[in-house]
C-alpha cells in the first residue's frame, strides 16, 4: 500500500480505521503510478476524481451522469486531470464542441466507496443547525428522480420547470434554507458546484449544487436514525411531493407540456386538484391515453383566479410538508438577540423565515428616514450625481451616537451602520455560511470609505487584514497600518517562486505552474508554446540553483535575476517582449521581503500597487493571493464546530476592483481560471474572508456569487449601472440612482435591508 496514498486519504478526513479498506479500492497499477507523487499531489488527484464523479450528474436533463464540462473542474489547468486520464480513471468526449469529462467504470469503482464513507460521516444534526428539520428530506427528495437532475440551484432558478423553482415560488424561506444546507454539504465534501450542461439541449446553464448518486438513499437512512418517525412517512412524503408537483406543473403548463404518467396516485391527486379549481376552469371529457388511463382535459375560464388557486395550492402543500418531519435536536442555548437581525417584519411576508424591510419606498418619512450625517467620499473620483427625484423634505435631526453593545462571548460583530428605522446593523461573519462579502457602487458612492470602516473595525478586534489596493486610496486614515508601496526600484517585494520546507503545498512544479498561469491571465495573447518555453526555463533555473523535489533543497533561493538572464536571451523574441516589464520594475526582487507571518499576526497591511503599470498590478495581486492561499492551506483547515467565531478566521483580504481578478465568464472556453475563481470556494475552510469591491454585479459570475454570503449595493453612477444592479437586488433603478454616499441595499444571507454606513469620522475609536 502506498504511504502517500494512505496519508492523502487521512488528510482528506477519512478515519484511520477506514483508510486501509478505502485504499484497497485502488487498483495496483494506479497505486504504483501514484508513488511518484507527493502526498498533497495525491490528495489533489483523488479530490479531482471525486469532483468529477459528483459533478457528472450536472450534465444531463435525464440525470444519468453523462459528464461534467471541462470548465467546471476546479483544477483543470494543472496536473490532476492529466494523471487521471493517464491511469484510465476518467475519459472525455466532445458534445457540440464542448469537452465533457466523465469517470470511467474504474474511476467510479474508486470514487463510490470514498463518497459513501464521506456521506456516512456527515453530522446531520450539526449541518442542520438552525435549519428546519424538513430541509434534509427535501434535499434528498431532489435527487429522487431524474426530473430534477440530481442538482439544486446555487442561485434563484430562471425557469418554471423544476421542483426547486416550485419550492422557491411557494416558500422562498424554505428554498433559502435548502440552499444553505446544500452549501454546507458542499463544504463537507458531499456536493460540488458545477455548471449545468444539458447534453440534450443547447448548452451550459447556471451553476448548480450537484449531489452524488448515493446521496438520497444514504441520507434517507441517516434521517431515519435521527428521527424514527421519518421511517413511516418518508417515502409517502416524497411521493406526495412528486405527485403534487407533477400535477400542478401539468395544470400550469397545459396538457401539451410534459404529459404526466397517470399512475393511480396522480389520478387521485389530479381529481382532487381539479375539484379545487372548479370555479376557474371548464372540465372537458376524459381522453384515453396510451397507458389506458383517462386524464381530464380542461379549459381555463378565469386566468387570474386559476393562477391564484395554483399559488394557494402550492403554499398549502409546503405548509403541510413542513410540519411532517422534524429532526429532534437540543434547543439552542439562550443568548442575547443578534444585532444584525433587528429588522422590523414586513407585512404580508409572515410565511418567510426572515423579515425583509421594503426597499422601494417612494418617499422618505420621518419614521423610516435616516439622520443627516456627513459621509466622507472625497477619497474617490467624484462623478456628477444624477438629478434627484422629488422628495418630501424632512426636518434634520441631530445624528445619534452609535450605541455600543456589550460584546458577545466568542463573537465577531463588525459594526456597519444603521437601518432606516435607526437599528444598529452588524456583520457577524462567524454566524454565516461563509465570511465573504461584495461591495458594489459607482464613483462617489462611498465604497472606499466603507472598506476603510470595515478594515478599522476588524483591526480593532485584533483580526489581521490585508488591503490589495490598485489605486492607492484604501488605507485607513487612523489607526496602526503597515503600508508596502510596490514600485520601480522600491524596497518591498515578494518572490512567487520562493519555496519553504514548511509549506509542502508549494512544490517547484506548483510554483512554476502558478507563475505561468498568472502570466497567461494577464497576457492573454501569450501562446501555448510560449507558455511551455517559460515553464521549461524556470524548471532549468530551479535545477541550476540545486532546487529539486526534495524539501531539503528548498532553503535555497531562486533569484529572479537568474530567470531574467535566461528569459531575455530566449530565441523566441516574443517572450522577452511580454516579460521585460516584470524585470525592468524588479517586481519580484528588492531589499525587504514582505512577510506573511507578520501580516497574519494582526493589524492592517496595505499593499499599494498604484505606482505600477496596470498589467503588473494585477499580476502581482494574483500571485500574492495565491501565496496567501498556499500559506494558510499549509496550516490546515479550520476545525469544524469551532465555538469561538474568531477562530474561524485567520485573515480578511479586501480587494478593490476585484473584477480584474475574476474570470468574467466561468462557462467560457478559456483554459485558465482567474485566481478568485480558483480559490474563492476553498479559502473559507482555511480561514480566509474575502471582501471584494467593484461597480457591477455582472463583474462576478455565478461561481463567485454562490459563495458570497453578504452583498452590499450602493449608489449607481449612471442608468446602465443602475439597471444591472437593480435587477439582482430586486429594487428600483431610481433607488440606486438616488442613494446618498454611504447608503445602500444590504443582503445578509436571506435578509435584505436599507443601510447607511457610519463613516470613520462618526465612529468612536
């Protein structure tokens, strides 16, 4: 048995007792092949196989596991896919010009026991904490039949064709809880995010949570163990869902759309529903079908009444189901009410699990208006504000002092500002599914001041913060801050090709691949052959420096001046032309190396890149974020179930103009993913919180948005910007155009509210 394979399986979380049996599922030829790889590389290979095994369910409307599009594979630009293909564990095919990858029978034979062991290790009670007990049953139900394709959307469904959109339309709060639970399953390695690609249709769809084939029946057994009563009505419950959903879908879409199979259960349900719709339809004669069972035809008499009846039926069904399965768990310990949840309930939303204050009021009243406080936004290039809409003038009132609240034991509450009713609004990242946030808004909206406030609040609570600043204006004006200005001939640098024996994740091959990946992203016209030549040059430089795969050699330093000499003497003249700016600016060499341990020790670290040419700014930021990721990866994952919220975070990374570090179209055929796409989903489990700022929601694709718990949208700079952002946040364009600096729409999980940030000048230090 391969020692590295055993270590890799243990590092993946499998128990010591279970590892030998799991390792036996690997054929001898595969074990022998893997002996040439390091433990971390073996882990990456096995995790990639599991990803493909799960994600291949996303690529068929029939839910038959036809494959996953290559662009979905998180590691498709590096070695694991090549290795898996070499040993015959995956295969690829072309569908309508798109490469689709699928696990071979040999690959499935390895992945299946690994996946079953991972699912059986789930702590259902822990995962379902603060989530309605019916949610696991509902999610298991989504993989019961092919009609839902063994997936669950990572964002709101765009069609009316699936059970999950039916769930959303009839109980949006329950849908949100299902989505949260799916995200937690992903974090536990029992689901993945993949691009839905219908091999029978036109191509790629949105990003979906995809589950392995074993998920439903294993989860069913686990639910029965948690709640003995589930055994009696689990199958009946899911059949009721299937039957009622199918009938309602048939009724709402008409007889020519996806004709239902007329089982006796369907027939009874159809008769019941037709009776409830009697005042809005004309029932016609029974028409014999191919299976010999008659189905009723009907004509809609009153469309509005008919639609209202269907909505009522759906809501009644969801209410009935939500009462049937409750996982027994201890009542949570009493604690002070969470300050971030102090939002008044909205009339008419009683069925929702969270309250959503109205965001589209035409006029600001004395009861819900904000106090007139000055919000400094002169740090940004001010754009002329749009003409304000007529508003009723409200007499100004003195701004209230922010009321300091006693800190929660073990809590992490970051004060943002006030809701319209004057309620204090905190961001508590440790209470959410992840600690990531996006901040949107045009010039002069107050993004930079908001970033400063958040950074200062985090630093005040001894949390380490790093600001990746492309324009040089993000540094807080008060408080302790370490500032590194990266410029031509400057003293500060970091070397992306430097190795550390304590960080075995960064091998010479990994460092070389990442460097060339980053070069390729920032110089997209660089050809494949030119990339290969750059890789070979760097490999030769490592070898000449005496640096090999042996960690004992990693204390030696690969000087960038050596690489410069080799690159500039390359016979391909295009390569020096691309890279000469890197060497002219001495981007990765200098007098004082930026210390990551110092950054992680606490306080605010400001990486000022505004003195560099634009393409070098993004290259430096890209490689610096990769180094942060690998450094924290080497420290291990944050222990699950950590009681202290502060222990969940090792570093808060704030990036302005984040669109430049994101792949704009995650479904495109580009062969390389930008750094945030590659690592945003993984950084959370190593304790990194990303706070990303940009102008438009469209700058972040679904792959990123699916992993962002908090979204804040501030004033739009123009009508086009307002149109794009308003659609996502479900507010009026006028609201986004008329916001004052510092005002915006805040979404925390499933909660939405109007918030005004309290600027640094209005905060007590």
